[in-house]
C-alpha cells in the first residue's frame, strides 16, 4: 500500500511538470536422426502419428516458456487487498496465479506489453495530462502556498522571456478541412497501458511525480532486458489468519506453469516508495522552482515495512520518527527474494543500508549480516526525532528486479541460538539471544517425521522474529565441555556422536578423543554455516602422536559448474567435512577451530563424528512441470552422496494412487544425477497437482529413505549454477486433444550395449499406423552414444543404440532420452533455393536405462 497521509493538502506534494506453429524440435547433439521425411502433403497423417504415445513434452522443452523475473512488491500484510506486478517474459497468455500454502488468494487483472520508448504523441499527451492534474492539485492547496507558487512561476516565465528567441519556422500550408479531419483521426493517441497510469485523477502531486520519474527514467541509464519487460498486474488478497513467512507464487496459462518466486506474508503495515527520493527523503521536484517548496510529508511511524526497486545509480530514502532508547532492527530482504541473477555480478542485488540523523550525519551502516548478503542494521536511538534511512546497491547497479523489502522497527531479532539442533523424538529447548526478545528460550520441533534442517522463530501476536534454522538427527548427542583445547585435555566420546559446541573466543580450539580399529572409515562433519553460525570451520584428524591423517577447511560438491549443496544458497561452503580410513587400532583426535581465528557466543556448531555408514540426499528439477494427460516429460534427479555411499538409489512416487508413472527411476551406482521421465495418467485431474517423490537405497543391510526435494537449476553471474530448493513439486496437467495410447519399453532391466558394439531397443505400442513418418533423435546423449536403423516392426518401433568403444567404458550406466519429431519441407518459391526441412517436436519416449558391458 502507499503512504497514508492525514492532511490531503500536504499529501499533494509538488510533482514534475509534471513534464518531464509449431514448436521446433531440439537439435540432437552427437545423436543421429532416422526415418523418412514427412512432407507437406502428408501432414494430415500427423494426427495419426500424434496418437502414438510419444507423448507431448512441449511444456518443458519450448524456448518461449513464460518466466517470472521479479514480483513487486514481493509480499504484503495480513488482512489486506492490494495489487502487485510480475515482470518477466512470454507472459501474454497468463490467466492464473497459484500461491503455495493457505490464506493467500490472487487473480490476474491484465497483461501489460513492454513499454519501451513512448511515441512523441503519447509523450505530449502524457505531459499535457500531467500538467492539467498538477494545476488541479495546486488549486487545492492553501492560498498562501498557491501565492508563493504563482510568484515563483511568474519569475521563471520572466527569466525565460529574457532569453534570445530563435526564428520561428515558416507556417505550414493550410490543408483542406477534410484532410485535417482525416489527419486528426489518424493522430488519435491514447496513454500507454501501464499500472502507474491507472486512476491518474486520484493521484496526489507526490504520486504524480513518482509516475513521471519512473516513466521518464533517463534512457542513458536504462538497461533494456527482455526477460523483465512484460508485466502482469495481479490482485492479491491475504486472509487475517494467513501464516506469516515465505510462500511461492507461480503464474500459469491453460497449459504452462512458470518458475516459482518468493512472496512474503508479513505482519507490519506496508509502504511503497515514491520516486524521486534519492538524495533526501522529500526533494524539490522537477519544473518547480527550488526556492519554493511545499511542506514535507509527515515522517513514517514505526514499525513499517518498506517496498521499493533500485534502478541504476538509484538511492531510496525514507524518513521516520524514532524515540530515544528505541532498539531499532532494520532488516533488508533483497537477495532472499531473488537468490541469483544470471546476468549480473556478483549474481544478486547487494543491498546496503545507512541511517542518518536529523543533521544528515550517518550514524549506522550495514552491507550484510555476517555471511548473508542481505544487511541487518541494529541501532539504539540516542535522541528522539526524525531519522532518514537509505538503501542502495553497493556498486550503484539497478534495474526492475532489484526489489527489496525493508522491515524497520523495534522488532525481535535472534542473533544466536544454542544448541543448533537436537535428537529426533526428544523434547528440546534452545536458548536464544538477540534484540527485543521477550523470551530467552524456544521449544524445538523434533518429531521424527520431518526435514533434517528445520526453521523456528519467536512469534507472539503481531511480534515475529527472523527465522533461524536448526538440525534434527537420529544419532546420540552430547554437549562440548571445556577445557578441551589440547590433546591432553581432549573430551572423550564414543562413536557415533553429535557434539553441540561453540568456539567461545578467538583462537579457541575444541579437541575430541575417540577409540577406533584398523580399517574403520571415520567421518567428521561440521554443521555450522548451514545453521546460520558465523563459524568458518577447519577440521584436523590426528593420531596419538599428533600426526595429521586428514584435514579439511571448506567442503564443496560440484558437477562442472553446478554447485550441489543442501541449502542451494551457499557460495562459501564453510562447513568442513573429512572422511578417512584409519591405519591401526588406537586413539584418535578431531580438532575443530575457526579458520580465521574468530570466535564468540554466536559461533555454535554441531560436529558429527561416526564410522561412515553411507547416506544420500536428493533434488529434482525443475519444480514446475507442465504436461498433458497421458503425456511424458523429462525430469532431472540429482544425488548428493554422503559418507562414501556409491550405490544405486531408487526413486518412487510417494503416493501410489496418483496415476503418474516414473520410467528410468533409478540413479545408477556411481552416478550423481540422471534424467528420468514422468508420465501423466490419461485421466489426471486438471490444474496444479503436488507430487512427492522419495529416494530409497539399501545401505549396510538397512533400507534408507529420504524425500526428494524439489529445486530449480538457476545460474549465477553468467557461469555458476545452483540447485535452489523449492517448497513444492507442482505439476500442471491439461487435457490432451487426442487420446494417448500406451507405449512401453520392451524387456526388463537396462539395455545392455557392448562397448564398441550396438544393441536393439524396442518400444511397444498398440497403435502402429503411420509410424513410418516418425523420426527419432537422442536428446543430450553421453558422448559416444548414437541412434541408428529406425524401423517399424509388428510390435511398434525398433532402433539400435551404438556405443563408441573409445568414448564409452564398460560399466557406464545412465538413462537416455529420445525425442520423436516429424519433418516437413516448405513449398519452394520461384527463383529461390529449396528451403531446408523443418523439424517439429512430437514429444519424448519413456526414459531408456542403459548399461555398457564388455564386448
């Protein structure tokens, strides 16, 4: 919502003059396509071919799939109705809004096409309209203010008249009346469609200035970005009892679901910024003499949540009142709203906040909170009065997706918690300290069912603190006991054990002693940074003579440029991990320090020391899946293997009665990721469906299962990629135009392909008419695998897979994704060369598990 004003005349702050076909198939790298071409004369047979359950995967593979780049504002207050805009690309046909959780409802109001350069006629019309509204607002001011403005404007007009005049151009030749009327009709223009231009008649002078400042932002500073240029205007309703916190918002057409974006439900009154607000909270506005200024707007009352966007070179300032002794917490949400930007360095909006007193002196500044790029500023007010808060990008970048939410007030904020977790099924209470906390203890949810890392916060009425993470594990636990700084004073533990401890002071060392046997594979892992501890740990494993057997500082799992970590948001993987096979029976020591020699009460940790049993965690991407009834799409499942486990992991649908099917649903031994296919039932319910996948493996004779966490593979700063967890795996299913018969891979187990040889693959389908028109290609196959000899057989379609003996090694296992398509040749034009064939995707086949075997 906008700023509320008690005095309408003051609200009317002076404004600027306010003058101022088909989907192409993917090219198959390294794969070969086979089958006769489908000409333009046989296109009618395509309907028959489509009935092959090479089900459509268009929702996942199209290049013009709608994407959201930002939401503004990215949240709202309980018990309010308001409008937001979603900026992105390919949003023209958006008709639905889906918000996770209960209590938040949203609907699409309209689509707004990109507004780039205004036409001259539109610019003139807008300036004329703004001048009319400005004069109308000025007329509503008090007589004294109007007289000052009239005097200033007369002086400005006199000064302009004194300047030398240029010769006016010759008058244009008069046109006949009929031609004038025709030209007038041709020049009829309308104001551009933009949410800022809605309800212009009701806007104050200050709001009119904001409109002009945004719409006439200097072209030299603009960064044209097609990924952000389209807008969807959305109305949001938040129920009074809607749970506060982060939600996920997705947009949808009738057939496609977008990527999720963070949408926050808050408790504080909300305000949206009004430009210009750069150098001071209420500046002199364009085209109004600087010597004549209106009374400033009333400063904001706390607590409040500020919403804004930072443009290139922009700084936003807000004025508020504060009382002596208030303990202010100013918490920014910027990177937390949009974790990664693909085309910006360092890869997110790096916000800074500064606080100024009534004399313009900077009294506090923050550009981060510990290792979190989003700053938090703490300040105790020394004297009552007005203060100004400034937010900007650290290097003065900006564009539409530099969105922020800034919570300001005497709010509770947890700076540290101990312990950082507990054993599953055991009642646990953690001690908390921070700012404005009425309580010093929080009960932890340790139910056996639930995530390994959970969130808690202080929440009482309208008081809500920041969320802090904690871990829930199944191993026995104990607390660290001082003094254990040396081998001589090492704390004795039995394995396995999780130790809750702290690096109490700079230079502190915590040493733990345990006994083990020859050949034991012992793991030591720190959980600190993942639990919001500032600890940058370093681990050493030594024997009784002090010899270092293994050590680790930062532990990072990467697959090329893909960073694979549990949280998805870490770029400094500060938690240490080591795994070592012990050479002999005896006593061993684990030494834990902060690698930068820092320390304090906030430097908590959970240290796991155990004989390695093997474990895993799973991620599936993308988190938004689009398909049709009976259709098939490819999904990517990633395994985060732990403690040396290298075996197979089976993936299943947790709910067996959904009708969905997984093919290729196994991550082979030694593989960290695999593509599988998901098939929708022929009569799936329409609209979004939440699916849950589960990974299962037999480790050490026990069945181990973990949920598969939905995630999105996003890019950071042109190169690095991260798996950012999502709250839901959401599938949008739409009814197919034609019924899709079943198609299945013949035989059990993987297709066994000799290294340097080939193997036949058969897909069975009950409908075999016009199969000769189908062509197949491998989609992103491993190097050395190719597809050949596609033929129609009585059972369906058969082809051969060939493995290059040099590139493919025996024992390699994976899933192959095969795309079906048709080709047509456009009609040649006279005098022009024959146009190339066009390829049109029909979808993909169920995933094909393969295993390379010796020749």
